[in-house]
């Protein structure tokens, strides 16, 4: 789960990382009130889940409350690479002497958290890595040893920070960022830019924060950050029901047992000239309850004209899945044509169960290709 800048900064502050004081605003009037409350110049920042907001016109300095209201009017509704701005973060403007970059990510290859630090911040880190790789210090942390003070010193000296006061502040932020990363179950915590003010104060001017979805259950405070209004309503419904679902644009509703099979099904439907309405992974079991939930989500999409079940039984017995499908259809009324492709363990038995059910809108096909063709035909 990706957090907005202001949410990430809230977590930074909780772990003692210095950030500027600010307020959330959703209207130009609220932006004005925020600027009044903060006093002095402010920066008006679009809260969208994508980077490069500054270049896209989503970050603007404002001298006074009037100006903040005007800048807010400019930024609200702005489309930044497909993300429409609804929320602003108004914070006290900082004077900037230097812009650094500091991040911790999870390096899956090394199976360790990875620190990256450079004094060439403010720009995309990929640019620094490509143009001046020596300026970027990379350092893994052994998860069993945990954080050690030498790590901070190594980053700070490695990047060539010479001012002792700066060194001390950065080292402290490095340690706090690591705690924040671990204790939030983050996948990424990035500060770009980490600034040094003309007075020599170091602080986080931006935040990029990704938390491991699988760990959200132990962070109810972070889970609450989720912006349900930004999500597709069908995807929100799916999340509520615990269904793995991605909305697509077409007209053939797709269910597969297993993410790989569901993705192949999307491809096959396209190959035979159809357009998938969604991706939906039924998971391993294939019991009636899961099928009902998935069908509830899929049929809530008015674009769906036919439904294609693609089931391959490896460990799962397809006759059990066939029973599950029939139980589900007994529990809910669906007029949309449903094509089922069953293969694998006990497939003949499974297909017999479905064929003998006598449901007029239920069609059974033995191969993926035939099933996809049938589903596309029935949708026309
Ligand atoms: P991003 O473009 O999405 O990464 O958004 P940032 O939060 O990093 O802001 C982009 C740029 O705006 C920063 O690199 C700064 O140069 C500038 N900026 C942001 N906040 C301030 C501020 O308080 N004062 C000044 N002078 N510049 C700022
Ligand atoms: Mn930034």
C-alpha cells in the first residue's frame, strides 16, 4: 500500500524524523485557512500517489493566504499522469541550501534492507544511478544484526558530507528511518529531497512510503490511511469481500483458480477477439463461498456480458469445484451466460456434474481455447 506524502510524513514525525508543520486541505478556502494558521510563506503540494509532482506543476510556493488559495485553485483537479488531485498538503515553506536523497528499500535479491544515500538529491534517483553511480552510496543491513551505528557513519562519509553538525543530524535521521522502515513493515521509505536549510537544519521535505499489504493487519493505524474514494468502486467492493480482483474495460468476466491461470485466461480471451472485463483469482479451494463472493463482484459490473470460469485442478479436485459452482448458482440468480472450462484432477466427473445440472445458461468446454471462443460468442 502506497501512502500519500502527508501520511508518510506523519509516520516520519512519529519516529522523530524532522518534517515541516502542515495541514491537509481539499478546497482553496481550506488552503487559505491552512496558510493563515501556519503563518508566513507556505508550499502547496498535490497529494497523489505518483512522483515528479514538482515538474508537473503540483508543488507551488505561496507567499501569503491569498496566494495559497490561488495556487490551490490551480492545483486541485490537475491531472498528474492519470492521478487527479483532490487533496493538498499545505506546509510551512523551507529555505533550501542543499538537497540530499536518503532511502531504505527491501532488496529482495539480497534478502536485506538496502540504504541508499547521495548528496545529489532533488532529482530522480535513477538519474543519479545512471549518470554518476559513484555519488550513490548503497549499503545493506543484515536483518539479524539489525541497525549498527557504523552504518550511518559509512553512509554519511561515503557520500562526502563533511560538516560535523550535518553529519550528526543525518546519522540520527538514518537510524530513525531504519526503525520507521522496520517497525512499519515498509517496503520503501524514501526522503527526496532531504534538505539542509541555510541555518544548517536537516529535514525531510518529501516522503515516499510503501507498506507491505500482508502486514497491514498489525498496523490498523496505517491501514486506515487507505483512500477508498481513490479506488474503483468495484475494486473497493472486491477488497471488502476479500476477492482478488482487477477491473478491466471489456465484456467477458473472468475467473481462474490461481493468478497465473487467470492471467492466461485474460490473454486467451484477447486472442480469440474478446475483451476481458476483469481479472479475478479464485485461489486454491474453489468452495461455494469463494465462488459466490467472486460472482457477486463480477456481476456487479454492468459491462459483463458473459462469464468464463477457467479451472485447472492440480491439488484441487475439479469435481469439488463443480459442486462449489452449482452451490453458488443455487444461492444467487445469474442470467448472464457462464462458460466453464474444467481440466485436471477428476475433470470428467466435474464436467458431468455441470452438464447434468440442467442450467440453461451454463456451458461446459474441455479446452481453454474453446471455452474462450464460446464465452466471446455468447457475449455478442
Ligand atoms: P516531487 O516532485 O513529487 O518529488 O515533490 P517534492 O515534495 O520533492 O517537491 C518538489 C520540489 O519542490 C523539491 O525538490 C523542492 O525543490 C521544491 N520544494 C518543495 N517544498 C519546498 C519548500 O518548502 N521550499 C522550497 N524553496 N522549495 C520546495
Ligand atoms: Mn520528491
